[in-house]
């Protein structure tokens, strides 16, 4: 077909280039300046060094940069100033844009040393935000908002009477109260519909947590105003880090984040996730995760059995620097805070790991000066390999102690509050697997080589174990039968253990003190200060016992048991009590009071609470319909040194006299207030009587003041009837000779 020349310009006409469409050629050959820059990042916050030290600095920075991707050869450009020194920043080129994005996400804010923190940003971001017109040529001093005084979040600690606070949830009302010993609680704040499911204190008592359909709210200060809000629709559970820096929220329903209607602070990265780890100070999410079904073994047919969800799933180190959880690959994932990056970028492989627990305090192992955190874990028997308990130190991931175990059905890990010991409660089965027995493997963490002491004098199965807080004694409850869902639970026995007395301040071997048989007890609650312990029967339909024990009772020497003379304990039952329908027990943080609760969360019968002192003396009891929770407000760690605390204990008798005088003065003041109240009421009544007499006089009534009678004209002719009633109070016969 012959070409058409209709649209070409004639020779005589002037050629117009604008009429030709070059868009296809522009798209094909246009130079895109941004293309290729996506793989570049700008690293700021670097040390300023001379030119001779630049290669060393580049090599040092590359170790960090290559941890998230691969920097190109000669991909680091670190310019020099006029004096031949680096300028504190560098341009870095990665092999791929995805690696540059990973560098920004994981390396921004990474500390290089004590004085320098690395800032990593994409080069395209700097170019986009720094275009002409977006940054003013002249420096404008920023405007700082005026200082606003915030609420004192720990003001309750300054109470002149040293009282503790508690939160009570009853019906639809949540209230915070002062505890006043025998007197009714004093209201601090009381609100309707403050929460939709339950309330919870933060570990150091700074915040009160309320749960809602849209998320979690934290309250505090004298005005009990909202301090923080965390949006997590459908949230079911929350967990704080020990030092209240972070919080984990969980919902059984995966999050659904709509791109068009996003939830505040949540992005598409959180879509489909169940867990969110938040920074409390900023209120922003750090990272989100999905729920993982961790297998707990196999059934009789060899099918994998899913383990019941453990809460908290994410477990915190004692100093808030690490958080960890078990994964599907039979490993433990440890994350560093606050960036929530995985430690060394890989899980810790522990084949078959069943459970792990962080040390609740920073360990102080013999001869170790470097920083470390410890966690204890256990694995079951796999093939011909025995079960195993191990202690691992973080961040080095070194296994510092292991212990092989045989014929293991189950194991539980129990840390002592100061991380001096960890007790592994091992349930062993017989060869026929028809009977169970328990022995205790106690790791002495602070002694050289971490020796393990075995307490194998226990013939029955241990159903509960508890260390003394800040001490080295423990209580356990055993049963000859495995507890089952039967109408009548099996009888239990309560056993007390303490170390032997050893010269030089060392802790001797653990020995049995005494066992109390034929009990129905199933729960152990130590005072947070140690020494006193309550052994109870919870959620039982047959027994509601409470036994109050003192393990340091001052007995006369001639009354001491032979078994206790060589032990660091003097056992004494102080009192017993009963609370029908008891479901929960709460010690106050000072160890002075014990509250027992019959919660409507468990049953609807006689809900309410009882308040006891540490000796078991009942101070008050209150039945409240739909009573759900009573939780004491925790206290932060004391600011007093150990020496100051020891000095106070030495002079406790002198302080007690002062406190007794204050209590007596307060009681007298209360009595005086009652008398004054009665006098005031009498004066009010007498005044009212006088006013009534005057009013009746004005109405023409005749008043006989002497007899106190009032008679009006209408009363003339009225008949007065006087009735005498005799009542024999006592009758006795006496023969007179």
C-alpha cells in the first residue's frame, strides 16, 4: 500500500515540530534521575575522624551495614572537609533497593558507641523532602510549646499514713480505694463502666489498665486521667514488661486493617496479626506477630497435639532489654528492645523445647563480671536422648549448665525472686507408666559451676510449689493421686522446706521441716516480703480453708522441734479461717494484709471479700453482689539501700512504739468524732423540738412543759388509758431457815 502524504507539510509551508508526537520516544529514552537511587542510603551520626582513620571507620560501619544486606564494592563514600576530616556522614549503595529499605528499618537508631548513634535514611527521601521550596533558605528557630506540668503518677506513695490502694470491680463500677485497716475503704475514685471486661495494674503500680472493644487504656495521676491509649480492636489480654516500658496486647481474632479506614497508629503491616508489642512512652507499635500453634508432642496414634496457648506468650527479661517466645520450629526467638530486631538475626535452635522462663532478676553468677541475662528451658525425651534442662546466657547464647533427666512425664520451672535458684519440678513415671512421683532439681545459680541439688524424698506428685520471695525456703503441696475432674478431690499434704544452718553465711542443703497431712489445700500464697505464707483451698465445693503460717516464729529454745534446731526456720501455725466460695487471694505489697475474694467471674454465690491481717485475724468482711475483682496496687522497688533497710529492721521496736501511739491517737480521734456527732444530733433534735413547741403554741395548743405533754382544744374530754405491763426477768427460790 502506498504511503499517504496528506498530512505532511508542503515545501512552501514552514515546518512545525510541535505537531509531532514524541511521547513514545520520551518514555523509551528519557533519563530517570531517581532510577538506581533507591538502593542508596545516607548514614549520619558517624564519628568525625582524620583521613588516616577513615578506612578503619568504613570497615567498622560496614559490619553494621552488611548485617541487613550486601553493600556494593566501594559502595561507601565518606567525604572529607577542608581540614581533611570526615564530616560525620556517608553515602552507601546496596545491591538492591529492598536491602536499602531493610537498612533504614533495622539500623536507624543503632548505637555505635556511647557517644554516637547511627541515623539511616533513604537518599530518595532526602531528595524528595529537601526539594526547593520545602526547606527555607534562612534558619527559623523552632517554636517550643510552653511547659505544662504533668500529673505525678506516683503521688499515692506519699500518703502520710503509709496506706496502700486497691482497685475493686463490682457490677458495672470500678473504684480505687485506700485501705484503712478495720475501717471501711476510703474512696479515691469510683466510675461506672470504666472497663468492659476486667482491670489490671501495671507491675509497679503506675497505671491502671482498662479493657475495651477498641483497645487498651492506661489511667493514672491524682485526677485519674487517661495517660495512654493503644488501639487493638477485639483485644483479650495484656502483659507489661517488668519496668513498664513496653506492653503486649493479644486478640484471638486476627487484626483487619482497612487501607481506606485505618485504625489509628496501625498500618497494613499489622493486618492479620494477633499480637502487638507497644512502646508505652510513645504509644506506638514496635512490631506485630501472628499466633503460633506450638506442638506439645504426639498422641497415641502419632498425630501432633497442639499445646494450649501459654500466657504470657512473649516473656520479658528482668531489665526490659529482651523479649522472647517459642516458635513452630522448636526454637526460641529472642528480640532486642526497643527495635524489636531478632538477636543475631536467627532463632535459637533447641530441639523439642517445651517451655522456658527468664530469670526474674539480673543474675549474679560467681566470677561473672560481664552483663548477662539468663533463661532456663527444658526438652523432653526424644528417641534415645534423655530429657534435658538447660541454662542459657543472653546475649552470648552460651549454655552455662545442663542436666539430663529420665522417665520424665512433665516439668515445671520455678525461679526464686532474686534469681539465686531455679527449681525444676520433675514428674517422673514408672516403667509401666501407671504411677507418678516428683523430685526437685534445684540449680544454685550464684554458686561456682552452678551445682544442682536433688530433693528426691518426695514420694507423691507435687501439684503446687512456691519459693519464699527474697528468701530460700519453699512450700509444696502433694497428692497421692493425680487430681482429676471428680466430685470429691483427693486429699493433699503440705510440706515445708528450709536450708540447713551453715557457718559463714552460706546456704546449706535443703531439708524437710514438716508435712501436714489430710488437707484439701491446693494453693500457696507467700507474703511479698517473705516469712509469712497462706496455704488455702481455692475454687473448691467442699473446703474453704485458710492456714496462716509463720516460718520465722520466735519460739523459746525448749519448745523448738528437734527437726528445726539445725534449720533456718521456726514453723508456727498462727491461725486458721474459712471463706465460703473463695476464688482468689491477694497480699498487699507491704505484706501487712491479705484479701480473699469470692469472684463473680467464677460463680454467683455470696460474692464479696474478706480482709485479714498477716496473722490471720479477720478485720472485716463485706458481701457485694456481682463482686468481680480486688487487686492491690503494686509498689515500685524501694529506693533505700540494703544497709538502710537493715538499720530500720534493727530499730523496728522503736518505730512500733511510735506507730502504736499514732494508732491510739487515731482511735481516740475517731471516738471523739463519734461523741461529737452524737452531741450535734442531740442539739439538732432539741432545736427542732423547741421550734415545734413554738409552732404549736401559736396554733393555740396548751402545753404542759413539766410533763412534756401537748394538749390542744380538740383533746378536751379525751380519756387517757394507762396500761401497766409486768415482765418477769428472773425468778429464784431461796429457803430461809
